[in-house]
């Protein structure tokens, strides 16, 4: 039995050597698989795989069945390209990552915190006349979750086609009765099915972290908020919940619809026949790019997106993330930008709901502060918003955290908006957050007790694995 365990450990370590996306992750798995095969082998085949096998994206494989089915719809989106974006090489690079262009003619509203976000999302759901696409990572059967359920049931009974997609791992506590009520009302319900396919059968590490709502293809919502009471009323141990979301009206809503349909097709092998005629609000022209990222990508798209945003900054790059464990590429870009005189600010929570990422962040903070990066710790509750601001011209809001999970394991989505007025709104949001934060210095790291420094280094070593 011991011999078999070590053979399996050695074979698994070869797989880790060939497939791990980071050298740290490969080394950590190889050592543990050969030293502790009884524990490490099952853990590797549940948590260790770096690639999501079998997910086909229409934007990456034009000859796939899904790509062919969506070809005409993609062509319709391309007729709304914001041509001004092509004059900027940095934006062209982002478009190449997204396999979608910046789309013009959008109206975008910045939504801050749960009350404003749920009010907007619920109003959008209630206004739908033809169809609704609803996708969340976490859905709870609490006050907020029941309010969502009631609205979806009502719309389905009115004859609106409602599609509800949830992540079965993030929503593990969602009772079957909640889903049954939706189905009995005529809602099309499905889990993302992250273990579908022979290469994913035992995997629990891949998650669909996207939060998308689309109403009639005209308006869409995307950002950091899930469906639960804590997003509205706060959490008893970490305080009020600070989050950021967007409402998008215009052609970019259909780009979010495309992202939803790719996920729905993976989960169900079906493709709903939905309208694809963009609605362009009058007197609005904000260029918006929708950038989906995930472990099925050929490149590490989320990390490259963040690196490109930092590289594009000429005056400032401000970033907020609840979980801050950047990879070497992002870490180096942040330092280089600060050393070049760019105003680099990173906003992270003082109190966290994840101890691993909380401690791991301390492994990076000393070198960042020494390089001139301003690190702020938000102290008015729990910061959960994911946003960045580049100079005075562009900003992004979405679901991506600056950690290994978002960069390599989760399906995520970001909306990038190139508009000076919108950038001003995001700037005001950041300034308000900074006013509720404390700025760190090197002593904040060096004066931590020895056990804290050990914990931060241990968490840092585990970050590429989990």
C-alpha cells in the first residue's frame, strides 16, 4: 500500500510539473506529493489542477459549435465598435485579451454598496418584458435571496423567460426547495456544473465567480455583489459591507449577455434564442469593454489585464481588492510604476473574511511600500469592491480579486469604461474610501509579532496552491 501511494504521488507530481501555472505551485505540489502522498494525492486531484478542461469559448474558437451559432450575433456587436479606442495601443491589447472590442453608445451608472445596488438590480428585474439572465456566485435563502426569488417567480409567471445560473460550490448552502420554487414557476435553473467533463470530475477548485444580470438585452449589471443579507446589512464580525457594481445600458449589455450564454451553454449544452439588437441610449457615448477571464483561457488573462492597466498609467493607477496576493508580474509592475513616479495606490481591507489572504498580503506589503506604493487599509467595515482607476480617462469594475484564485482558478468578468466623467465618479469613490482608511508604512509590517510574520510567509507559500 505504501509503494502504491508513492507511485501515485510520483505520477501526480509529473502531472503537476507539466500543468501547474506557477513555479511556486509546481514545487509545492511536487514536494508534498512525494513526501506525503496519502494526504497530497487526493488533495491534488480535488484542488490542484490548473486548467479547466473542455470549456469552449465562442470568442476563442470561432469554429466551435457555439462559435458558429453566435457568429451573426458577434458581427452585430462589432457594428457598434468604439473606433476611438483603436488609437490607443494599450486598449488594443485589452481588446485582444477579451476577443471583443470596446463598444460605444453606452450609459453607465456607478453603484456603491448594497442598498443602491439591490435597488437598481431589482428595479431592472421588475422592468423586464421579454427575458432575464441571472447569474451569481453566492445565492443565499435569506431575506435578500428570498426577495430575488420572489421577483424571478413573478416575472416567470408573467411570461418572461428567466434563466438562473448559480455556482454550486459558492452556493453550496442553497436549499433545493429554493431552486424547486423557481423551477415550478417556469424559471430555467441550472448550476454551472464545474465538475462536468472527465478532466474536471473530482475538481472543487474551479468556481464561476461572475455576477451578471441582463434584462431584455438592454440593461445589464456586473460587479462584486452576491445575493445575501451581509451585502445589504453587513456582517456581525467584520461590519458593514463595502461593495461596487455597475449598471450598463447599451450595446455592452449584449456583451455581458454573450458571457452568460457561454456559461449557460457549458452547463446545459443548450443555447437560448435571444434577441441581439443593441439599444443605444440617446445622448450617451461611453465606450465599454467586457472582459471575461477564466481557467479555460489560453493566457492568464486576468493577470495580464491588471498588468496592462498598470502599464498604461501615465499619472496614476488606483486599485481596490478585498484579497491581495498578487503574482510576480503584477507585483513587479506595481513597484516599477511607483518607482517611475506614478501615483500607485492599493486599497485593501483592514478586516477580512479570509484569513489566508489576509496574512498572505503582509508578505508583499513591505517591498511595495518601500518602492513607493501607497497601501491603504479600509477600516469602516469590510471592503469587497473590485475596481481600478487609470489616470483621468478610464476605470474598471468587476469580479476580479488580485489573488491566485481570480487570476488562475475562477471564471471572472470585468467591465472597463473609457470616459472622463465616469473616471471622476470612480475617483470620488476612491477618495471617500481612502478617507475611511489608514495609510500603511514599513513599520506596520516590521513591528508585527513573530507569529504574525510566520503566518504571513506560510500563507504566501500556500497561495499558489489553493
